[in-house]
């Protein structure tokens, strides 16, 4: 292939594109690639032009065809060999050489961006990929990696937007399912149901796909408070695939769902199919949950013990949490806490509701979200994402980790991270309220960071009798993030560490955190909610006590309970199975055990 004619074509085509004449650019490029079938750059530019005029499917096909005439195939094969042997620096060197020969080469960009993600520098990956996608908008592989990079960096809205483009470029069950998972993760439930309809057209006769889709629909409808529709979808999921353990658990987690004798037999069959050491832990949790209605407390606890045993948490070590918390206390000294952000949007005030899971935080969130001036959001991933970004900033600017560098951050730097929290979290807010909740329970770890980057934020810590809280944790299957909940002594160690850290925050930041006892809230709800609202700076509203009438999405395991009037059923539940909880009781510190008085 002659270089001169093809270079001339690229020049002419780019001039036409700059002038906005895409139609003639497409005609020129089409003729060129017909005349020169190995014209790699011509195929890539042809694909971009087709994308720009809206021929998305054709642009993907052309981009994929370009791969077949890639002149740097052998270089990429060398990269693959390096990656297989974990020779990342060598792979990056080859990729940079490829870019020197061919600007924006997709596989070279893919290599460098993948390495950046592997090294936990998603912002670098994003920078590479955004530039590449501007030149290669129909490259499906780059789009997928860009979505992953946005997710890892905490750019939630951008991740969704890019996943939508990907689903448009390559509409199939896999791309739509990936988008649906993102919409679910980030609480965009209305859109999610619309995309489920589209995904349904791509399941064909695949029962597994249909079951997965119905499961996601059912989970979403439950969150939205549409109980009967949710149950119908979950039942459809099990009709398509009776071995879908997640669907069984979703039904069991309704707490008062009526399982038929046939349901029980199917679930027993699913458990027995795995063999003694290969049983599905999710199915085991579902079976334990349904047994509560007709078995003794001791029998049920035996089933929960077996379910917890099946979860593979051998990697979990309580010392890791204890060491992390000790490091945080050391890092956020009085001197460090004294410097705060000074340029934050004061018209948008977050209310952080923290504590261990199953402590009653969803009840408080639902009460507050029923107030006319407070919007309830979700258990946002925003603050942990901002901490990761701050850590990367510390590495780049101070050549140290965040724990060592946080004291060096200026008020302006802290303000930038505080504003980033508000901006990135805008995805989760739709009402025009000054206050909004962020009920990510483990944000109790980050109270020092909250204090520094969001000085105007409200923080509420919810405590529950450690024995009741521990029992509730032990009976709950968590998809991720709560690995200590499957072992009673680990639960006790986590509760001790949590209380210890909260005592530190209380001493270091007097009056910053309002502690609310769950049992007191249940017994004197109006008095407690008035106290909470006074702390926030708002007047009491009756809707806060009529919280069960509030229609909003509730993305937690307690979504069913907070849609009914307040009750004391969970208080003292541990006493009926006290003998089975001796390991938990023995692992709690004397100070924590004293909280059983509530």
C-alpha cells in the first residue's frame, strides 16, 4: 500500500470533518478503503465518521474490521506475552512504542489503561481512555474499560453514561445486563426497569438469562416498595431456574413471605445437590430464614450456623480492622483535625447516618427522609471513593499515603474534595432539598475525613444492643463488605473496634457526632426524633412519625420493616437464643456488654 495516497486521503478527510462535511468525508474514506483494503487508519477514521452521523452499528463493525488489518499485530502479541508473565513495565514500553508509530492505537491505549487500573490509578486510565474514545468512539473494548475506570474512580454518572453508549453500540444481553447492574448499584431504579424491558428481548430461550433478569427486576421492585410485583418477578425467576439461590434468598428476606411445602422441597433439593461441603451458602441462608416460621429457635440457629459456616471467609482477620482503626486514630490527631475546608457549598448539607449494619440506621433514615426538608438517598459509595481519590492525590503531591499526608492538605485542597463529594453525589439526589441523607454505615470509619472536608455535615451514630445487633448480623446474608458477620467472635471483635473508634471521635470532636440508641428510639420515637431534628437544626414534623407511609426506594435489608409502623419486635430477640450466642457474648468487651441494659 502506498503511503503517499493514503496520507493524502487522511488529510483531505480531516479537512472535510473540520468543515462539518461528514457525508463527503465518509464517501472519500469508503472509496479509499475499497482501493486500499489494508488502510488501517482509514478504516478507523471511517468508523469514527459513521459514529458521528449516527450509524452506530456500522461504526462498530468497521472498527472491528480494522483489527484484522492492524499493522502492529505482532507488537500486541508481544504485549500479551509480557502481561501473562506480569512484566508490566515491558508491556507499557512496547505500547508506548506503538503509539509513537500510530497515535491513538487502540490496543496500545488499552494496554496502558489496563496497567493503570492494575496499579490502582484509575484517573490515569480515564485520561488515556477519554482521549482515545474521542478518536475511536466505536471501539467497544475501550468503552468497556472506560466504564470500569469510571466506576473505580467514583465517577458514577459518567460510568452510567458510558455504559449507555456501549449498550447502544453493541446492544445485547451482556451490555444491557452490565448497564442494569450499574443502575441498580447506583439507585437509578426507574431507568433500570426500562432497560430490563430491552434486555428481555435478548434472552432468547436462555432460562439462565431470563432468571437473572427477573431476579434483578424483583430486587428493584422490592426496593421501590412494590411488594406484590416483586414477589411475582422472583417467582418467575425461580420458574426459569429453580437453582437460582439469590432469588430464593430474596423471597426469604421478605421476612413474612409464605413458602409453600413445594417451595421447601425445591430449596431442600437445591441444598442437597451441592453435597456436604459444596452447599450453596445463599440457599442455606434462605432455608434458615424460612424455617423461622415453623422451627424452634435452637433448630433455626443450627441452620444459621451451618449457613454461616458455608460462607468462605477464611481470609478475614479481625486484626486487620483493629489495625486500620488504630491507624486512623493516629492519623487524625487534634492538630490534623484543626484544619478544615473553607469553601464548601453550604446550601447542600449531608446527614451521615453511621453505625454497624443491622443497628437501626434504616429506621432513622426513613424517619428523616419523611421530613419535607430532607431527601433520603442510598448507602452512597461517594465518600469512600473520595477518600481513595484523596489517597491518590497524597501520593502524587506529597509522595505519601493519605494517613501520613492528610495533615499537609491545605484548606483549599480539603474544600476541593468536599465539593467533589457534593458534585459526585448529585446523581443520588433529585429533590430540591437543602439536606440529604447518606446512610453508608461504614462511614463511621471516615468521620475524621468528613470533619475536614465537609465541616457543615451532620453525623448521627446509631447504636443497638450488641447482642441483638450481633444476632441480626449473623442471620443476614450480605453480598459483600461485611465479612465479619459470618463468625460470632468476629462480630464481637468488630463491635468492640467500632465502639473504640467512635469513642475516639467523640473525644477528639466533642459534640460533632450525635449518638442515638435504637431501643430508645423505638420506645420514645417522638422524643428521640425531635432531639435528632433539633441537632440538625430543623423543626419537628408529624410525617417523621408516620414514616411508614413515605413512598421512596429503600436499598437495604430493612426495607420491609420500615414500611410498617414502629414496633419493638427486634428488641431482646437475642435472649431466646442466648445459649447459642455464648461465643458472641464472650468476645464482647465489658464496656460493650454493658450496653445490653437498653
